[in-house]
C-alpha cells in the first residue's frame, strides 16, 4: 500500500487520476499539493490530505518534504518545470542516502517531446518514435520540448537513486472526471485557434498529424503502471524501459479542424462550417505547434502491460470537449 504525493490534482488529467485512484485503491494514503485556496475543499472532499503553500513558504521546499515522506510521487502538473523536477529528484536522492527505501517518481510528459517543427503544416514521412525500442528512448533530445525534464528523470533512474516511470500522453479527448472541471489542454489550444477565424481553419495544407487518446483509456494506462509500482512486478533494470507513450488514433490537423470547427459553427461561434487554410507563417507563435508533425507509437503499454485503448473517433467527444473548452476560452474578434 504505497503512500502517494500527488502534484497536479486540480488539473484535467491529474484530477481524473485522483478520482480513479480513490475509487480503485481507497486505502492508499494520498496527499495532494493544492496551490489555490478555492480548490482545496473540492480536493479534500475526495478523502485525501491537502498541503497548501502559504505566501511566505517556498513551494519547492514543500514538494521536497512531501516527496521525502511518500513512497510514490506523481507529477501531473507542469511537465516543463525543471525546478519542480529537481526538488523531487533531490528529495529522492536524499532518501537513498539516508538509507530509506528507494522512492518512485511517476512523471507525466507529452508527445510534443517528439514533434517535428519542420513540418510546416505538412505530413512528414520520417521516423516514428517507439517506446518499446529502448534505443529510441535513449536518443530523446535534452533540448527538445519537455526534453530537459524527461532526460533528467531518465538519467536519475539510471543512476539508481529513484525508480522512474514516465507516461507521455498524446492529445487527450473526452470529459475529465476530476473534482475541478478543466478542459483538455490540447482541445483548449485548438478551440482558441479556431475561434480566431470565421470558419474552421488549419495551418498550411493541414496534413500534419497528431495522435489522440480518450482520457478513460489513458487513465487505464496509468492504473496499469500503478499496479506495476504497487506489486513490484515488471520493473526492469533500465530506466528507459519505464517510459510509456499513451497513444491511439492518428488524425491530421485538417480533419481535427473540420470536426471541432463544425461544432463551433453549430453553436454559432463561426459564421461558416466551410474549411479554410492559413499560411503557417501567419499562425500565432503560441499556437504554431498545430503545424507540427508528431510520429509516435506506444507499443510498450500494449505488449508489456496488456493495455488496449479504444479507437478514437473525434466525433464522439467533440460536443463535450468544446463545451468544456468554452468555459475557459472566450471568442475574440475574428480574422477573415
């Protein structure tokens, strides 16, 4: 029965995982980091302990202290926060030095780690990154998006003072089940992009692609990894074999824009459901990832853990996805 310190319990994925853990493993003691006072009551209502940094407290100190006390630390928050990562790893290293049982760190990354920014809205017939190929995981670029944190965790696992696991989800769809209602980050980005225009719009030729996974299937992958952690089975010696890509259905950007744009048009937020394109160089830099191409395969969860995600059809979740996104995204003045 591992004790858990959870970072990111108020998020779309983190909150949903918290609810899943409480349902499946109600006896596991869980402590959650909550930054905002208005969210604390909702998280406590799930039956977990809450730690809140005050204005005078260093959040990183609290993270290190709670990591030191817990058997398992799960990060579902900012996957690019290098200071948070080092606070966790530093506490894990101290535990090992103090003769305590080795800690476990389950980190959540994202497949933009593997994106091809040269695609410029086009499909690129290049290499697929496969989590079941250890050499692929060893070749993750520390300079890539999410790379500094991911490679630091893999290195720490190889150095032997932490048992590392990383789950790297593709774009997530479907309604979250957490205590705080939050949309999928990618859906929020896509809806924000589409609302800039009067019709469903995609960057360039729209043939660049991403993979999508339903949140319920992704949570199943997390629970399978947690089962490995709890039982100690299938924990391989190499840190690179504990990196899991949570992927399912590959969809090009043009198709995604068409499906989500049609829903926005149905709601009267776009004046037309007819597709249009925008030159890649005119895309807001903060949304330029929509023109990137991502080629990944998450075979390890399937072959080692028996994970069987369903085939994603964006039509099935688009109404709920857009509804959740519109609670935090507001239409702006639209471009032609």
